[in-house]
């Protein structure tokens, strides 16, 4: 694609919906795939499959493409993260809107997507707080049956670049779980919503290179913004650390931090459930725990 074609593509207005057979189709709608005859092997494999419309896109010639994620794809969550190989494109005449029998699935597809990101260095004492909370969330048999594929829980550790790219994957809310020193007694839990319009820093700092052996959430958010954002909503579930260990490092959490891990897990779950239920008015940390 040459520069002129890129300019044409960038000038196109986003397509929010279209009508197929008199039925409105938009992101979150359910469809049945009906590829045209004579397609490739993927068209044959996907014929008759049900899917969720992930996006409606327009190329530089003005042609509309319906991007879908297939229901029984084992990598469905990867497709919802807009990763290649699990998102499929069809012409509008190759998809058939689905009706009433899929209403409950339609509702699930419209549920906000949430990323829970554990942050921390396990070799720096209480800095491992976020990693341990996420480990416990992942170990629970079923944190919440209503979470389905709309909530992704990941231990990012100190992988700042991976988190920056994840922040660009279209999550409505990202919950960062991290040690957060604010001068309170060790083990104090916080819920903080940073102002994403005021991340601070000079233009040079906003183009920051994330360090390979540490994770600074502010720097990661600046990097994600410089890579094209915009970020949507970010919450920080933080814990006041007791110790980050000696210079040579230290494995394991201190007793005050170990004692609040259960509360922290319940706190994260409460936040997720309130977001999924649309019940976020008047949050206090006592209500959430």
C-alpha cells in the first residue's frame, strides 16, 4: 500500500453499523458465516459457524468488511484481543444476522472487556504483591462464573513492553495490581484511578524506553500512549509494601503483606463484578473488600 492509499484509508470514517437483510449489525452482534462458493480452505471450514462481530472496517476503496471472532475457536479470547489468526474478515453478504436464540450470547458479547495485570519483581520482597494476587486469582477454580472470556488475568511480572501492548488491545478497563508505597502502614490497600489525560513528563519522558528488569506502571502507560493509545480506563489496586528486601534481593512477602492477600483478591473480584454489573457508583474501599 503506497502513501496515497494510506491517506485515503486514514480519511475514512469508522463504520459503526450496517444493515444486512434489514437487520442492524454492529460490533457485538451475532452472525452465521455463509462464505461464497469457491473460497479457500478457511471458508470451507468456517461455513455455518456462528460468530461475534468484533469490528466493521472499511478499506481505502470504500469496501466494507465484517470482522468476526468464531464462537468455538479455542483461541477466541486471542481474537477478541485483536490478534491475527483468530479474527476473520467477510463481505457483508457472507454473514447472516442471528436472532432470538442467541440473545443471551449477544448480551455476553457486549459485556465490558477487562484486563487484570499483575505487576512486580518476585526477587524484591513485597514488590511481588501484584504477581502473588494474580497467581491466586488464576488458581481459583472459578473466580466468577459471569466473567467468561470477557476478563483476562495475566501475570506480567516485569514485562513492561508486553503490558504496554496489552493496554492497546481495546480493554474497557485495565486493573493493575502492584505494590504502591504511599507512606501508610504496611499492608494498606488502595484503589486508585490515575488521570490518563495527565500522565506528566516531558516529551522525551513520554517516549520512554521501558527498563528490562523493572516495571514502572506510569512509564508503561506513557509508552502505550506514545504507541497510539488512547488508553481507556485504568485502575490500580495497590498495597503499601513493608520491605523490598536488601540490595542482593529477597524472595517472599513480608508477614503484613501475606496477611492481606486474601483481602486483595476479594477486592479485585469485587471491582470486576461491579464493572460487569454496571454498579460503580459511590465506590469506597470498604464496600469493595
